C-alpha cells in the first residue's frame, strides 16, 4: 500500500514557496547589510541603495511576471526585450537620483541585476519541483481511490453482453425493432467504455461514432416538446491517424440532456461538433429546466473532465460555460498540435 507523506513533509511541501522566499530574503539582506566589507564601503550611498534594491525588484518582477507570463509560454523574444528594458530603466533611475553617476559607470547595477535574474530562475525551478511533489502524491492517492472504486463496482462484462444479446433476441421475437436497435446501440457503447476507451488515444472516427450512438439513445427519452439540433462536421483532412483521448466530450453532452430535457416544456438542445486534423470543438446549449438548474451543474463528470484535460492537453484547450437567461452554454476546444 502506498505510504502517506508525514506531517512534516506535508508542511514543507505546502509552504515551499514561502520557505524559499524567507530563506533567500534572509541570506540576501544579511549579505547586503552585514557583509559589505571594504569594497561596499567605497560605494557612494545613493548608488549602493539602488544596487541593493535592484535585487528584490528584479527577483520579484522576473519570478512573478516575466517567467510565468512570457518564459513559460515560450514568448522568448518579448521576454528578452522586457528584461533589457527593465535593466535600462533601473540604471536610468540610478543615474537620475545621483547627478554625478555615469551610465554603466563603475558603481552600476549589473552584478546585482544578473545575480537577481539567475536566482529568480533557480527559485522558480526549486518552487515548481516542491509543488510537483505535492501534485504527484495527490495523483497517487487519487489513482488508488479510483482503482478501489473501480474494483468495487466492476461487473463481469461477458455477463452484461450476454444479457443484452438475450434482450435483443427477445425484442426481435416480440417484433419491437426500435427496442432491438436501442439494445444494439447500448451494447456498442458499453463495449467502447469497457475496451476501446482503455487506450490512451482513439481515432476521431470512433469517438464521433460513439457520440452519435449516445445521442441516438438519449433521443429515446425525448418527446414532441423537445427539439434536438445536432451538427457534426469532420473535415476531409481528418484521417484515421488523427486521434483524441476517449470519452472527453460525453460529460458535456450528458449535461445538455440531463438539464435541458423536459416532458412538459418546449425545449431546444443544440450540439455542434467540428473536427479537423489540428483541433476538436464542441458547443452545446440547452434550456435550464426548473428544479434542475438550481443544482450544481459542475458535477463529478465535469470536474474529472477538467482534470483529464489538464493532464492530457495542458495549455492546449479552452473550456468554459455560462448561463444567459434560461439557457446554458458550454464550449470545449482541444488543440492537437501547439
């Protein structure tokens, strides 16, 4: 069984960033104020103040603005330009507060700036490593819980398929072709869930076939009050090699039927899918039926979807939803190449 982290490990991991900041601040200001030596004593007081303040300013700007917004998004050109501008700005401030100072003279900010720049990168790397430890431990625990839940709920698939085959034969015998067709579709969905969805990626063709059969089954519970508008487009450039993680779209489509179908009120559910060899888009909209839209729309299915997207397509997806009047809209776009 997986060993849980100790309380001390949890404390350190949860407060990794604060501890690192305190440690760096203590070391830096101790050196700045008590470790100057004769070399620092020779500096003019205004120059020395700007040089000392340069370190925390550059450290904070690079750590919390430039690196997360630019470097981590690979906007290197803009990152380099802004770093140079920051250097020139602080040096400009130094020579303006000290009328006798020269630009890049003997007492300039170069060493302090480069040191802050390097340590900020070291800090971000160390912080992310500590935070990743926590994420890995959480994922291990979640996987263990999921595995236990799956084992508890597991049913022999052969028994289920044999039962469906018997129901299919009975429906044909009683001349109920719609029921027989529904049973076949249900068997296909179950086979997809039990077998095909276990792979990491599946072809767009198979995923859309699954969605179409799922929608066909959901239509059985709609009546004349419920209109359904489905528009599925697959570009000609989509081939069998164009793949997507399975079962990502069903939670959104399921919610559209769950909260948008009413036995007594006129409703409209729209589902639009557009697949290319570079992206996959899903848009849904539906009425929010009274006594259902007050419930929490973002259930376990959508929470799991967002977690899967973060793991499988980090920074390669857009997922949002909103309510306008009595209608609810959802949108998901996945970029296959970035």
